[in-house]
């Protein structure tokens, strides 16, 4: 699941479950496994060592659809903790996945694979609590997990915080400071940082106003992130920058103009559009000159060039009216 899909959940329009809730679903199986062999492209076969969760029995050999990036990560002889499901959701119904079982990929479980250890087993057994009071008491524990050396654990903890309304409501000055620190960390998990910026953009009443630090973080991201986001093989980088634009537009911020215009050369046309919109808001006289300069680039990505030319035509038509 893309981080983009979290916005309705944060805003309250739809429900996206936090990772611990996904792990507790009856359709989720949790097991300790060893990598057995690669399957057909996009799949791997694991050998069951021990079943830890799930209603259905885990077979001795588990053939799973997995993200492509695991091909360079999973190695023979290493034990892993995984969560998977042979089912899929379709129109609010649970159906057997005709393509076979899949390693879970959802917010905070991207993917649902950890090295096997007692500590990581405790993560997959983690439960928030039976009521709102119990949930709020778990916030310090989750904030501490943001300091964990494994980004997979950071991502789990951050998704729990963001996707549980009781934890959003429990955020105090100390918690907000810890979240700001995590958002600033360039080495932190990209999906988790994007998820956090999205929450900060749409829930300032809990995460703090822009002047508390989010505006500065968003401006730094525009200056520092690589504009060729598609080369990074992850939608998380594009989402991270998009939510930075959300914060800057919301706060009517004016970062240095060159930090905005560099995104007109992005290989993601949506980010090029966001750059033009922020220019129109912050530096209206710079919008068209910056567009023309971008079009002069010999190696401007084709999709971005097409968008910029179309944008220029729309502006010209509006001017003639």
C-alpha cells in the first residue's frame, strides 16, 4: 500500500488499520521461516520453522509473492519473521487470492519481514490495549522504538502513532519534539518520514503548527531531496516531497525560490506541478520564467516536458480571456 493512501485515514474519511491490528487479523499468518529458494519472478519459497499466529495452519513450504527489493536482501540459512495472507480484500469482502499467498505490505509493515529474534517476536506480538486509556499509555514505548537501530521497527512504531486517534490526541510537547527530530533524520525510513509529514500537514492541532518546526523541515526537504525520485525505486520519496509541499502551501511559506524551481526538472510531473503552484503562491512573477528555463533543459524527462508545455498553454489561454 502506498503512503499516499493514508490521507483519508488520517483525515477520518476511511479506516486504514495500524500494523498491530493487521497482524491480529484472522486472515494473517505469522511464522518463523528460512529462505528455501526463489520461485517464479516476484515470488519466493520459505520453509516453515514455527507458526506464531493465524487461524489457518502454515504449510511446510510457503510460496509467497514478495516485493522485488527482497531479491537482494533475503539469504539462505537466515531465519526471518514474516506475516502473510492467502486472502485479499475485494469490495469489502475477503476472497482467496487467486495469484497465491502474499507477504503483507501495509503501513508500518513494508514489507512484513524482520530478522528472527526474541525482540522482533515481541514487536509482532505487540498490542495497543483494550481501551483508549490503555492505548495512550503505550505512547512512550512507541516513541522509544523510533530510536531503534532497525528502520523496520521505526516504521512500525511511527505507523502505530499516526494511525491511532488516541495516540494523536496524546501527543504532548515532548512527543512532538521526538517526532520532529525523527522527521529531520535523513537516514530514517523514507516511508515513515513521509507518513509523519502527511500527519503533520493535515493534523496541526496534534502535531503542532508550522512554526513549531514543520515548515523548516519541509523547506529543507525541497532543498535536499533528489529531484529524480523515480530512480529511487520507491514511491516514498515522491510522497515525502509532496507532503513537504502541502505544509509549505498551508503555511504560505516562502522558501528560497531556487529550492522550488529545481523541482521543475523532476521526473515526477506531479512534483513539477506542485512546484509551479507554490511559485504562484509565493513568487507569482517567477512562475512562467522558471517554466521557460526548465523547458530549455536538453535532458528534461519527457513526461515532465509534456506537463510543462500543457501548463504553459493553459496559462496562455487564461491570459487571453
